[in-house]
């Protein structure tokens, strides 16, 4: 069974072209010309019920545009989309009962009222009985550790508390599919951890399908076994985090601690040294040469400690977006 089915999805925006100066303004007013901006092109993927999938890409890659098409906020230019068996852009009541969209930079709670008042409005919109609403607020507020914060005006809540209250409001109707666009944006470390733990528990408890975009790689590594990587509007990777490392990082990180600090600079002949401090060095070594390189280091140096790890996922993805290497 497939919860989200996307086939050859594309979105093209016509953008008006305006020349500078008074003549350009007149021409723009009476006879506009346009160029086509392809925000998303031929994207295809499927997501099973209960999966937690990270959706990654640099700014302007098409992540938010894709999420908006999956939630029916904008109409695709081409392709087919089904979410929970529904066509999103029709925005039927049955479809809206099954999904939610949380955007870290947007809010739905009324600023000057206690969050509890906004939650009662949401409950009425979704047709929840008073007892059901009360039980769900109690359950979610306990999971989010909100305590009595829901009785305070939203403007008096901290950013982390406000984000938790926004999450609660978005999940009152217990959706099957969660689309989360930067849900931890701007939060401090403790608040980020709390949101991640809540999402992990919510997924476990209700088998909800979650699609998550984030610039904080800790969100992705903590929650997602699978990632989709989008670059310049096109999907360039669909698979596991480990697979992402294997495909885009043909090197390993080697940390070496030597007995004598004066020998450390000589390690440069065995790989690219990323950092050097006293007896310790951090090196980048090609995977194909890893075994032979380690053997040479052990044979030619007095080694006290040596570890081999994959490079940080942030570094791998950063290199992909920086160099434009997409194959």
C-alpha cells in the first residue's frame, strides 16, 4: 500500500520580464513578456504508510513548492499526485481530515488569545466533540510537555513553546499524513530535541506518515531512515542515509593520534589533512585507497590511536550543493 504516490510532478511559474527605466515600465504595463521558471521538474517517488522521510535540498530547490502541491495549496503544471488515496488539489473535506501542514515560519494560533481558545476553534472546524477535543488536548499537551502554557496568550509564550502549541493545533484531528516544513526553525537546542522526540513518539503511537524538510541535519538523522534529495527542481537521490554517504562521499574520515607531534605534518603524504593539532590529525582518504593508506600509516608511524568514520552528513550534503555534483 502507498500513502503518497507522485508521478512525473512538475511546476512551472510564468515570471514577467521588465526592462529598466521609464520605457521599460510602459512596455511592461501595456505588453508584458514572460519567461518560464521550472520550480519542480519530473519528480517521482512513493511513500508507504508510517514512513518518516526527509526531504532535503538547498534554498530554492523546490522543496516547499513540492509540499504545497502534495497538500493541494497549488496546482501542479504536470504529473499526477495522490495522497491517502485522494487528489490533493481538489481539497475535499475527506482529504483535509487526513493531512496537516506545519510550516516553521507560519502560525495559525491567534496572537492575543490563549492557545486553548484557538484549539477550541480548530476542534469545531474538524467537528470534534467536546470530550474528544478535551482528551486529545490533554494527550498531546502531555506528550509535548506544555503543562499550563495553553492558558497563556500566545504572544507571551517562548518560541519553543509556541512551536509546540502550533504542532498541537495541527494534530488535533489526528491526521494520517504530516507535512512538516522546517518545524524546528529558530528553536534552541533543547526545544529542537523536544520536538524531535514528540514526532518520533507520535509516529510510533499512530503510525503516521511524515514528510520532513529541515536545514538542521540533526532533525533528519534523528527521525528519518530514508531521504529524498532535490536539486534545481529535480530529484537526484531517493534512499537511505547510509546510501547517500556511499554515493556522494567517496572518501572516509580518518583520525590519527601519534606518539610524537613532530611527525604529524608528514601525514599529508597519505591524505588531505582537514585539521592538525599537536599529536592529532583529521584526514580525508579516498575509500578505494583506505586499506592501503591505513597500513602505511601503521607501518611508518608510532600510532597511539586511529579511528575511521564516515564524514558528517552535513558536510556530505553541503559538498553536493556547493559543487553541483548530482550524479
